[in-house]
C-alpha cells in the first residue's frame, strides 16, 4: 500500500524545530542523521500505515492518530485516509499531548 504522503504545516514546523534543536545541542552531522531517521520512519509508514499504535489523543481530536517512535525521544504522529498518509506532527516525547494539540490547532 503506497499512499501519497502529505505534511501539515504544524508537522513541517515541528520537524524544523527538532532539527534546529539537534543542530544546537549535537551538531549538524547529528541533525542530518536525525532527518534521515525521520524520513526512513515516514517511508516505513507508507509500507504499513496501520502498523503503528493508535494514539490515546485520537479520542480528543475525533479521528485516528497513530504514532511511530523514531528514537526514544522522537515520534511521528500521523493519520491515514483513503488517498494519503498525513504527517500531522513530529513530537518530542517529552512534550505534553495538550501542548502538541494546541500547536496542531486544536483547542481542548
């Protein structure tokens, strides 16, 4: 199942924030490695979109969100529709669900 990948604006912003933080804390080489790991995870999602567990916050937003752990601290949050995989957010796992949802545009 090879669906189109669509990135939301909050997903692109959160990806940039993760990579910027990685550059500042660990250097550009590590940021490039992190980007490759995230993109590799996104590619895995296209092969088996329903393999990652459903996120508990799905109930709060009213549709199914799934989360694939890239490394211990980074998770790709996404949804699946008939025509595409929607990358919704690149989450630092220390970030609260409430803050993530607010950054995604949900007011809870």
